[in-house]
């Protein structure tokens, strides 16, 4: 079903102009934008002009669907002689001196639906449709009746205004056509200077390159996402294996011990593969961040010696020799990535050398340091010396079949070296050994820029206590931000140890939350260094990580240890305990109702808080300035001085502005009042709680969020 909006009759030439005008009016009333209004008006005008010229008149009807999806329908019917060449016109094969065919084809392109029926000597009917914009709601019968009335009341007596508007549209269209012609002329000039065969070839190459780029991005994204997904369960498997092997839950039989060690070894191998995949994916995606620091090659070799000692225990017939570097100045580049490159070279050398030695050295070559790792192993054939730097490539040999690997270590080493501005290569001879080289610039090429970027400024809120969070995982940082939002603590984020050290110099955090598994950095050394420094040794440190190594963390000086994911209340309560230890905590109750104050004291009877009472707002402000409580519990409805006025005075006075305030009231708050209080208080509690247990839980959570320790 449809509703008729308007019916027009074309008898004179000016009726064509008026039909165009009313088509625009109908489109405007239905909510079409200006561009669609012009299209509708033009299409109707073309068909109406054809009807007048060839049939001496027509009936034009505008209607709209009653049900969704709604369409505007325009029917133009005449009683002329019909169109003899209709099919040729619609196929674009008919040309007329009067332009009849062009008008029909143009109107067809401007509309969503276009149908035309023509019977010789009986007439022609053109049926056109346009979908209503999706952004509009369905037009109700009442709205359609209103549109009918509006259209009926509009007096179509002045065609000149429509002709003027049509001329303006024609001028704009001509200007657009002129611009397009200029663009075409310019393009044609360029195309004349270009060989078409070469252009086609470049287009094909670009398409294939784009396809390969998208495929590579998909592969990188897949590896990155899946590596992250694999890490957590693998860490859990390794941690649980350690618990079983350390007999923490009871003794194991000999077979059980062997089975658990197999599980642990398989999980560690798989974790190595996942870590290599993740590192490779991050380098390829351009997401690997370089953290240049100053370090000595001597210190780097000492670290590698200790790190790789366990590998020598399995092969006593191979010696690892790290030559003492001579005449090499301090490097300024990413120490972790240089160590990762050399570690891959050395582990490969130890793996493919049955007896002899693996010798590590370093020499100065211009402004670069060339590291070398030479082994006396099986060697690599010349055709394979370039292939080994491709992903997942392993050379066939009897020794390689015994030693399973991923084929990712060398490709990753090459990409890391290129990231640092250097290169890697190999010299090798079958059965005599191989020497891998890594040439690394003394100074990271973008070190000046990186240095300027790594000087952040932290905006400190004086009303909150700063907490330094050393964490490189964006999701975990976001979680901590949510945990500390509207609490008494302000988070200072540092994604690297160098930023953490800068933060400690600039700020004085009341506590540190430290992740151990930072990418390519030794957080254990940072923990020990912070606790051995007289300026920072008294700052409590909470180690928060996914691996259960609490004993090692506590042995190195950590004050607390938490396993990720960390519960919000547990984390805040642990911070409160460490920050407030040895300090007396005072809670000020400002409430004119003595019964309410008594109930609150009973709810907190098991805590160690010192509770101070004030029976009105004036007394509350005086005690807040005198006693400097750890937190204030404030009622809103009080005589003489309301809770809102008390809060305003507390926050405007320098002595009390930093004291966290918890609202505890039975007042029904307006939206503006809630917004005002939310910006100035820790939390808003209601006195009307269903049970005592709920009241105690809500009060304890609020006090914990305010920074109090509730020792029971």
C-alpha cells in the first residue's frame, strides 16, 4: 500500500517548470538532502518535458510506501502516440535530434528504480522510485497527512524562481564539468608520455605487491596475537612443573618426576619458539622499540657468560671462550637486543659443535663494533649460507636431526641488527666450523631523537599520592589506571627501566609496582639497585608478574609479591598496608545524628582506626584542620552548615584539601549534585543498606579505596 502525496497535470510549458519545482518540494518535505533533491527534480523534469513535447500533456503522481522500507514513487503518464524505439533508447543505441533518448537515460541513472511502459497510440507511463534516506525514521500516517497538507497549501504560481534555481544548478554542474575536463587534459598529457605497456605492468606489480604486503601483515598480526595467547598458559605450565619438581605438594615417584621434567622441557622449548615468533612479528610490524643505553662490552660479555653457563653443562667437550675486548669505547645502543643477537649466535655454535670451542670476540671497525662468534662445528655449505637467515630454514645434517630448533634465531638476529643500524653475515666451511659476525654502530642512529623522546614530564596531582608502575603491557597499564581512578593514589607509568629511573629522580613515589618480565630488560637488577640505594631503599616495592617466583623477589628486597591478574582490592589494600605501616590512622565522622555515628563505629569496631566524632559541620572543619585525619566520613544533611558547604570549605583550605572524603548520607541526590560530589570525593555511600553485611562490605571497600589499612 502507498499514500498519494500530490497529483499534478501538465498542459502548458510552464507546467513542466512547476512540476520540477514541486518535485523538489516533495523531496525536501520527505527529508532528502540537497543533492538528492536536485537529482529527483532533474529526473522528473526530463520525463515531464518529454511528455509535454511528444504527448502534449501528462498526469504526474507522487506517492510513498506505507510500510518499511519506504520509497518515494513518481508516476508520469501520458496519452500520446507512444515511443516506437523504446528498447533502442534504453540500450543507448538510439540518437534523436530532439534529445528524447538522452533525457530518458539520464533520468534512469538518477533514480534507484526506473520502469517505462509504452503502447502505440495509447500512451506511455514512466514509473520512478527513490529510497528514503536510512537516517530518517519511518514516516507515520500523521506525518504523511501533514506533508499532504503542506504541499496542497503551497501555491505553484511562480515558475521563474525554479528556473533561476535550475540555472544555478546548471552553472555549478558546468563548473564541475570544466574542472573534470581540465583534470582529464592533464592526465592525457601524462599518459601520452608513458608507455601503456609499462603502465599496465606497473599496475600488475603494484597489485601483487599490495597483496603480498597484506598477506605479510596478516601473518605478522596472527603470529603476534597467537604468541601473546600462548605465553600465559605456557608460563602456567612451567610454574606448575616447578611446584611439582620442588615437592611442594608431596613427593613424586621416579616415573612421575621424569614425566614432569619432560612436560617442563617441552613447555620451555615451546615458550622459546613463541618468544622468537613474537619478537620476529614485532620487528616485521615495526613495533619493536629500541631503548638505547650506555654499556661496556666487558659487562655484556660477563652477562652472556653467566647466562649461557647452563648450556655448557650438557656438553663438557666444548669450551666457551669470551675474549677480553681491547680499545672498545662505551656503546650507546640497545644492550638487550645486542645480547639477544650474540646469544642466538652462541647457542647455535654450542648446539652444532660436538667438540672444540666457541670463541666470542669484538673489535673496532671505524665507527662500528664488529662482534664475532666462531665455532669448530659442522660448518655450512656455501649455497646454504644465505638461506639460514630465512625464517624456519634448517640445514639438513645428522647433527641437526638430533637437535630440534625453530629456524627463527638467525632471521631474528638479522632483523634486530638492521633495526640497530647494523648487519650480520657468516663465513663458514664444511666440517671446519663457522664464524658469525654482527656489525653494530657505536651510537644508535636515532639516539638523539630517542633521547629527547625519553624525557617525559609527569603531571603530579598534589592531592594524591604517586605510585610508580613499571610495566610494559598496555592492557595491564590500562587496568592499573582503572584501579587507581578516583582513589587516593595517582599512577606514574614507566614502560622501561630507564624511564623508571628518570621518574625516581623527578618524583618521590610512596610505592613501586614492578613487573619482572619487561621486554629485553633485567628487572631483577633494578630491584636490587633500588633497594641498595640510600635515596630509594625505603620505598616499598610490590613485584607483580605472571610467573610465581616469590622467593627470588623477596630475597632481592621486594616488600610484597602478587601474581597477575591482580585483584583491585587486594592491590590497594597491600599498598595501604605498606604506605601506612607504623602510622596512626584517624577517621573523622562528621554527622549531626548521634545514632548514625554509633552505627558507623560499630561497623568499624574490629579495625585499628582511631575514630574522631563531630556533631556538626563547624566542629568537623575545626577537627579536620586540627587532627589532620587520614579520611573523613561526611553526612550531607546537617543544620547550620550542610555537607556540601563543609566539603567546599575542606577542599579550599590548604591544610585539608588533600584529605580523602567519603560521603555517607540518606539524601536523594540530583544529577548535578552527584556529578559535583563524584569529582571531589572518593565514593558516595547510602545509609539505607539492606543488611549489616552489605554495609560493612561497602564501608570497607570505600575506606580501602581512600588509602586506609583495615587491620582486624
